[in-house]
């Protein structure tokens, strides 16, 4: 989700047409810092509002077409980027709220030019670093996987090495999402404490080559296996492990089942049951968390459930026709707010883009049990109890139920009370809150991960 590559606004002043003049603001939202200027002229529909972004000189000032200027208040909507502002003049400043992409944040404009606020999050690593860092490129046939390896400068001869595997969607090596960089934060923490970490750009992202959109879980698993073999060859004697977040845990488990020398596996907010159930649960749980009614959430789930069933029983040539036939048969029953003015054909097209792909079919057919039966190594399974993308209780039960006795006896399970899918402490615990939470990754989780890895390493040395 992209935020704030453009701008926002607010206003105030004192003379006739009280808001007349140029106003300045500096703010941070979703980890991004932005300067914004407003040029307000006149009052009512005879006035004008022009927005400019001083720290993005390539963006030309733009006049708003939807706005309302009053004696002591201002409203405008920047239609092109879906951003709106509503504010009121309070003494010598204009204060109010901006909204974009489901986020709301407070902004204050003043007549004086303001300095930029430092971007990033409180946990973003800041150098100088106590560990070493190397840029690596690892070949997987015609694909190049590029990433960063952080490791102790000196000390342990055979420190553990962890490969970080990201979840759904095209992710860079830091796993950046809504201004957070959880893989960078985790790598920094672990490497400061004696653990080597490799984090990498997904196919077609950053410096990695290949095409993400046409790749499948099989392709992503092959990337992890090539990475493991690289480190096995270059760092013999070092325990190798995988940390997989969300779908990255699915890919990590697939790799673990095919790499017999793996020392440990960490499943973070991942799938302990199967792909289809998790995907369909999301289509109910996420709308409910966002405040939709029971009826709307149930219908949203039904639309995806039927698509999943059809995708599992058809090929790419017949999916669209089959789903269109079903959708037309229930169209009159679908709530208008879910249709959003779309025709059955348009909604079918949107569903096809998501469900009628090789990746989707692999995801839907994924069964954790199929891979766990081939894994005999220590596992750490961690979840947040406020996760609305993967139900923690079903996931942990699935892992425990399908693990081999040897794996179960050597594994650790933790469910954190107030953490979400990104393992952040949350309040509302919906997806939009990811961006407004300043914590990138719970320090408690990172400490637990480090302690567990070190306990395994010490155990292996005995």
C-alpha cells in the first residue's frame, strides 16, 4: 500500500478571509516524513486552495477542485490521491485531521516554515553497527537472488545463521510494509547478539531478478533451497535455520522438508492448517475487524469461498466462465455495498486476477501436514492472539497435531496476548492500524527468538 508520495493540507490566518496566505506543515505518517504547503486565497467558492510538496520538487503545485473555505475552517479533498483534510483555525495555527487509504492522522499548519521530521520508526537500526555486513548475489538457474548478510565480526566460530523468508506479496529484503521494516529490525537485533542473518529481495524486487507475478510457492521454495545450499557450502559447521513469517512460514516448511541439514525452523504467524482455510477465514475476519456487519462479512467470505472451490477444480481456461455462471446466479442476493457499483463481469474479472493463477492454486492446495511428516528438527511456533490474518489457535493446534513425535518433543509454542499479525502490540488490531503503531516488531518476541536459537546452539554443542 503506497502512502504519501504526494501530499495533504490545512489552513488558517486572521485578516478578512481568515485563512488567506501560505501555510506550512511537517508531519510523519506510516513511517514517512513529508513537508506540505498550502496557498489559500479568498473565501467560499470564490477562493482557491493550492497544495505543494517542498521536499518533492518534481511534483508541481496542484489546485484542489473539491474544497470549502470558511472564515475559520477549511475542508478539501485531493481526489487524485484520495486524500482529504478538515481543519479549524485555533489562534495562529490551523489544526485538523487528514485521511488517506483508511488512515487518519493529525496535522498542524503554521505561517512559519517547518523543518522535516525524521522519517522511519523508533526501532529502525542506526549505525555504526557492531556486526559485519555483506551484499550477496545467489544464482538460482536464471534468477539472481540479492540480499544482505549480517554476522558477528568476531567471536563464535560456528554462530547460527538464519534465513528470513517473507510473506505474501512482493517484498524487499527488509520486508517493508506501511513504513515498517521488520526484517531489518530483526536482523539487526539478532546479529548484534551473535547470530548471522540473511535477508533478501523477492524475485523481481530490488536487486533480485525474475518475475514475481508469475512465480509460485514452488519457485519461492527453490530460492530458499539455493540460499541454504550456498551458506552450507560457504559456512560449513554453522547451524542453518529459517525464520518464515506468514506465507514465508509455508515456504520455509516446504524448504525444511527438502533440506535434511536444517538445524531449526521458526514459524511466525504462519499456517498450521492449510492454505484454503486460512484464505477463506481472512475474508470474514478482516471485514469484521474493520467494522463491517456480520452479513457483509459472511457474504464477502462466500464470494471467495466459491472462487476457491472453483479454482481447485478448474484450470485457468475454465475458471472465469464457471465463476461468472455462479456469480450471476446469486447476484441479486449480493449486498450492494460489496458490489461497489461493479457489474458481475467486473467483479468476476477482479476475482480472476487473484484466484485464477498458478500461485493461488498452490496456496489453496497447501497442507501443512504434508510437509511436517518429513520434518524432524526443533521448531518454534509463534503467533499473536490478535492476528486477523491467521487464526492463532487453529494454527498452533495444526502444528502440534501434525508434527512428528520427535519434532514435537523439541519444539516451542508461544501465543502472545496483544500482538497482531506483524507481531506488533495493537489496540484496534485491524490491518490499517499496522501503519499507526510505532513499534515494528515486539522486543519480547525478538528476545524470545534469540534465547531459543541460542539454547539450541548450546544444546547442539554438548
